[in-house]
C-alpha cells in the first residue's frame, strides 16, 4: 500500500528536540539554508553514524564544519526517511547498521560508497573549497548507492557496464526524490516549471557545486550548469557500441554517462505521473509529494522483481509498468510507457510483448514467479561513488593515498566503488 502524503509529513522528520540550519538543496542551487528539526540518524536497521562527535544543535554560519555536519545529517535523515517507507520490511545495510559516514577523508574531488562507509572529501578550486559532503545532492546520491545495495546486493559485483550505470542512475534518482520531500523545494520547483515538470530546473540539475569545481579544470566533462541533468534527450544504445568515454554532450559506456538514459526516462515518467495526478489543474505541492512516493515505490517494486541480466534497464522498466498495473490499475501506464519509449529503454516490440503476455509479477516479492536470476560474475571487493574516471581526467593521474583509481569491471578486480560524478 502506498504511503499517503499526510503520513509522510508526520513521520519523515525522524528528529528529536532542537533545531539546526542546513542547505535544502545543493549549495549552488540558488536556494538558501533553512531551519530544520534536529535530525536523528541512529537507532534503526538503516541507521547511520557520522564519524566524530556531533556538535550541539544550532544555527551555524555557512562554511563552518558544524554547518556542514548538520547539513549532511539532515540530508541523510531525509533520504533514509523517504526510502524506508517503500522498502521491503526489515531492510538493512549490506555491511550492517549503523553505516559509517566519513565527511572529510582528505583532498579529492570525490565521494563514494564502498560497503564500509559513505566517504566524502574536499578540494580547493580557486579561492573556493568544495566539500562534497556539504551538498544534499551528493549525500543523497551516495546514500542511494547504499540503499540499492541493501535491496539488490548482487548488483554490486556484476561485471556489466549497464548494471553499473543503473546503480548510478538510482543514486541520482535518490537525490531527486529526496529533495522533493522538502516543502520549500516542491514550492520552488513548481514555481519554476509550472505545469510541465519535465523542464530543466533546480531539481533536475544535480550537484551544481561539484560540477562547477570540475568545470574549472575540464569543462567538457560536465554539464554547463551542473554535474548531470535529469532532463536530457539521451536515447538508449547498446553500451558495447559506445565509446568508453566522451564529452558530457555525448553518450558513452562509462557508467555515469550512460546512467543518464534511465535517469532521463524516470524523470520524464515522474513528470507524466504528476500531470496525470493534477489533471486539468496546476499541480499542487501535495500532489508532487504523493507522486514522488508512488514513483519511488514502483521503482523499488521493479528492482526487487527484475532479474540481473546485461539489459537490466529494460528489465526494470518492464517491471515498473507491471508494478503500476498491480498498484494503480493503469492510472499512470501511458505516462510510464511514453517516457521509457522516448528514451529507448523499452521498444515498441517490448511494449507489445508486455501487453500480450504480462509477466507473472507480485508486488513485494523478490523476483518474477518462476524466473531464476542468472549466475553473476563475482568481484573481490568494491566501491561506488563520484565518477572516478571523470575526476581522474579532470585532476590528472595522481598516485598516493588520495589518488584516484579508475573503477574496473574485470573479474578479480579489488578496486571498485560507486561514485557520484
């Protein structure tokens, strides 16, 4: 059963007495810090522990360690509160709870999840020091990797560029859906986009500050106003036919680049769902919140049911449509199908197949009835975070304890991580 918006507002704060100030969106999004309840991030199967002592709750100046601490804590509480309402019961972190959060691991233009912790860094760009853990977009992205690892751990070790790209897409979607849970963000985005959510906005633009920092060094590697934009025209192609890297205006098989196909399709589907919910009227913030929860629920249903195969994006898309039929009886079917078709994630033939022979699908189960998950290729260990390959090209090949290491998808590799850029 989908969680109602009213219940969401009652339970999502996950906070104790006191208050803090925090960024509601990326520091360069144009939105100011806001007052927030003191977040509580411990004490559940998805509890987190930020390293070091917590500063007293309060309003701190921007740019101070205490302000960064509470911004990260607030973002972490928000992303967990969003996902926990749609996850299978008793979901917990793959490495166990609490999951460690390391807010400043040194000088790198980076952030990643490595099944040990959420790791963040800082880097000096001109006169500005950019802290990756200060951006709610980046924090909710990295936590998204951990969420996906909790519900579908076999994805972490699959030697497939498309599966790796889906991991990155889910993390970007995690940042988007988490941001929508703030009333101030919903109001600002609807004011910016009007009735058509599928327009470039502060919501679709991800990690503006990190994108700015990379742009100072290698401007061709990122979008002109952010790291990645969920509003895009990228169309699915077999990643084996794409170059291994390319400027941001082109699609490549590099996971962060290729992830934009599914992210664009999902964001367009979200916009279509909101239009359906609003009907002939302008969408309201409450409708926006409710649709975000429903879209998140459909995505979780699809992921838990989809087999792990090289064409994983189309499997998830097909299961999204099947889950929508189960939960909402076709209310959003046209919006979902149109979005996945427009980005090539599903073909017309696939749509016809789904209509003619629906999959045996039950909401809440771990896979399609009677369907086995293919054997997966195991890698020794892994990390997932900001695009290491992108950052390495931006800053140059560095060695030593803080050097970037290109993620490998070869069997036997022991250096793999889920990153943000």
